[in-house]
C-alpha cells in the first residue's frame, strides 16, 4: 500500500521557468509534509516543509502548497535553475510519531 | 557542524556473506533511523532508535537483519546472510526531534550494497 505517491518519475523544465512537482497521499492522519532533494551519490537533504494547518509555505524560490481535501501537495520552484536538477522526494508524517513515509521520487532536469 | 557520517560508501559481497554498515549521527541528535532505498523508490524505514532504544523495528526483517546503537550515539546495521534482494542503498538519518520546521531528518550519504 503506497501511502505517498509521486506519479511523475521525471520532469524536464527549461531554465527560468516554473517547475511543479506533485505528490498525493492516502492517509488522512498525516499532518505534516516535507520535500527532500537528492543529488547522485548523496543522501536526501531537507528542502521545505508544511504543516496541515497551513495551505502554503514559501522559502525563497520554493513554495509548497497543500490541498487537504484532495490529499495533494505540490512543490513550485521559480525560477528554475540548473542546480535544481535532482531527484525530489515528498514525505509525509504524523506529529509525534517521528516516522516519515516517502514517495518514489521525481527526477527534475532543468535544461539551459 | 559535521553531518551524518556513514561507512563504507560502497560494498560488494557475495550472497550468503555477512555485511555491516556503520553510522555516526549529528552530535546531539537522539533519534536515529536506518532506511533502505531500492532503485527507483523512496527510502523505507527499517528501524528507529530513541537514544539506545529501538522504538520502531516493525519493518526490519529480523531473520537476517540486526541493529544496535550502543551508548545512544553510533549505530551498526548488520545483514547475515545477505541475499540478492538486499542490494540497495542503506541510509542513516538522525533528528533532533520536533522543531519549528517539523520532524526534519538529516541523512547521511548512504552505503550502496551490491550482492552478487
């Protein structure tokens, strides 16, 4: 049972444009969500998070949107830069449980 | 501040052989996690420690996998005997606990295991 799903294995975006990565979840108990970025041969690094009490969180070029009714979240990167090329994982958890469930990842490629 | 350290970075073994992975978490992080990441998938939790105590090992295949975290700092994950299906990247992560940004976990670079 895949509780967190990233249905797009890959995404290609032109430099300077907006990148939108999507994530769906099934467990309504999840109340916080995180995005991680992973470069080859490195571990995932934290990017941005959002609590279920919010519907938007912004940090520089990165914005995460949460639609609880649709059980959907998205990560917007604008403008996209070549260094953003990486695999992006969304993860969901339950406050107090300290356990994250990860999606399969989306490989983002930024083309010059 | 040093990040999560893992060794070795790569390991190739024959099936039925034992293998061990080592992790040193970020100083002061009481919570330590071991994940397994199969090719094309996200990390999947194997075990979580709070200090020395394994508080969640429900996903650890206990017939061949074992882990320990002596003195609540470093941790070792062992597989004995290894099977072909164990080929994966084994990630260690640590966290401080709840912060303003949620339960952020810091990952090490991982150990890529290949079982032949």
